[in-house]
């Protein structure tokens, strides 16, 4: 009986060790992707917003948002996002005719992503007017 009790105690202690405390980021966009669909160069500003919530128990800090090219310009929140609050990352695509397939990398202190790095994607097609 002592062995079973000890085993249960070890399992419970181990489970607490794997619990993640700290800020956690949860994006509203399915698969962290925004689909522009098919848009025209003149008919669309190219601005989209990734909304997220800090579902953790500590302030979430977005330190940087990196783009794979100069045609995609992200804007990050400057202030920490408190637990339970929402924030936005605004992305402006230059609306170059052709397919949109871009990845942005969010650098943060979120504990629910490896190294706090979160990939965001935009996709779609821009057609000339």
C-alpha cells in the first residue's frame, strides 16, 4: 500500500512540474492564418488584424514581429497585455498582384510556444484592376 501511495504522490508532483505558469497567447485566427481571399489591388487596403488573448497568468510581452519581406509591414502592441486581456497585431500587405503566401514570426514571452516564437501566416490572391 505504501508503494502505491508513493507512486501516486510522485505522479501528482510530476504533473505539477509540467504545468506551465506565465503568459500564454491564443490567436483567434484559425491555424494563426488570415486568408485575404481574392482581392483587387485598388479595392483593398491590404490591412488585416491578428487578434489574440493572453490566456496565461502573467503579462504577455510582444518583443518583435518579423516579416519575411518588405512587402508585409507588421505593427505590434507596445504595452504588455495583461492576463485575460486582448491585443492586436496589424499587418499591411503592399497588394502586389499575384499570390500572397507570407509568414510573420512573433517573438514573445509566451510559454505555450517553443521559445515564445509564434508563426503567423497570410495568404490569398491579388488581381490587377
